[in-house]
């Protein structure tokens, strides 16, 4: 848990206002998040922000949307979905209790009786992954990249520590590998988001780029190969306002496969997920297919 020492009055006010949203019914909290997202999008469009330009280019290239007005409408709705996700950090348990998460592939979860590495992506409301991890019945080691905004970091950390399973949060850094190895030795499951962004660069999926293996995709493949652990692919899709579906796919066995082969499997899954749900992909405003890290 991160400390709140040294916060400015403005940060305390922001934290209090955000937490107060959690007192509302889940659909209303989600709708307020969407409203704030749309407002942020319209301001960005008016100011001609770089992330707006990237969204225009990505929608034109990957979805062949050549009408600027239609792209602008999609950009506003993309930010509305992102706003929902941020607001829903506060009401995950309410979403679950009201039956707003459906699971496709529950029988796959029920058939897993050994340690696994769960691989996921920032699609729809990916933070509901905690409910999936709980169904596997083992403590979780979760590697994450802390947001630069301390208030956002605090809210996200509090949400993950409310997952209904013992969870160790491991920030990416020099000690990550050491902490992960200890967790795997204890028999914990590992959770990795394989489409991470770092320093403004989105490492994966490739999406037609010629880039080397790197980031969590490669890290997951190496750990699976070294420890003989299956990789369990999970992603989320929206099913209407504040309604989601988790899609569990068959595990990718590590036995007899090299890290390169496993990383290729992960890239194939991730590429398919993102292309199918491009407008629900959180990193779309950050993705620059022409940039080389």
C-alpha cells in the first residue's frame, strides 16, 4: 500500500471526491465516469492533443475509418469507456454482486488444479481479473507498473487489495524478478498484463510492427518455460454499459516448448484480442506504430 504522506490539499480533495463515487449504485458510478471521459475527450479534441492525433491515425489505419467526423465520435466514446473503467475501480464488488460479469470458459477454470501464469490485456474492464484469479483458488502475485499520478495509484492499489484472494502487488523494478521467484516457489499463481506501456511506448502487440520480443510477453514466456507452468489466456469484452464478459481460453502448455514459441503463442492471442476489440483497448491513444523504442 502506498503512503499518502506529503499529498497536496488538491490531491486529498481529488482522492475524497473519487472515493465518494463508490457510495453510489454501480451503474451510476460507471455513467459518471463515462461523462467525465467524454468531457476529457472533447477538451483534447479542441486542443488538438497528440493522443487525439494518434487515435485518428490508428482508427484510420486499423479500422479503415476515413470519415474524420466518425473517427471523432469514436474517439469520444473510447474515452467514455476509459472513464467508466477508472470509475468502476470503486464498485467492482457491486458489479459482481449484481451479475454484471459473465464468464465464458468457466469449465476451463474449474479444471485447473495446478499453478499457472495468467496472461491478460487492458481491454474492457480488465480489473475484474481479480474475480477470475480468485476462482483459481491460489494466492496471486500481480506485477504492475505504478501510475505516475499518486491518487490514481492509491485508488488502483486499494481496488486490487480488495480482490477476494490473497494478493501480492509487485511494482515493476529492479526487485521484480526476485519477488516473482519467491512467489512461484510458494506455489502462487502469477498475473501478467502482456500489452504493457512504459515511458510512452506500447511494447505489444506488434500490430504489423517489426519489433523484438520484450516486456511482459517475453517475461511470461521465459518464466513458463523455466518453471514448466502453463499459460492461461484471459481477456474481457464489454456487453453494454457496466456489463462485461470474461473469456477464458484453453491453457498454453509450456512443456516441450521454447520461450520463443511461447512468446509467439502469446503474440497471436494478444493480436487477435486487440484487433477484435480495438476501441476497447486502453492503450490505443498511446500506440504509435511508427515509433521505434
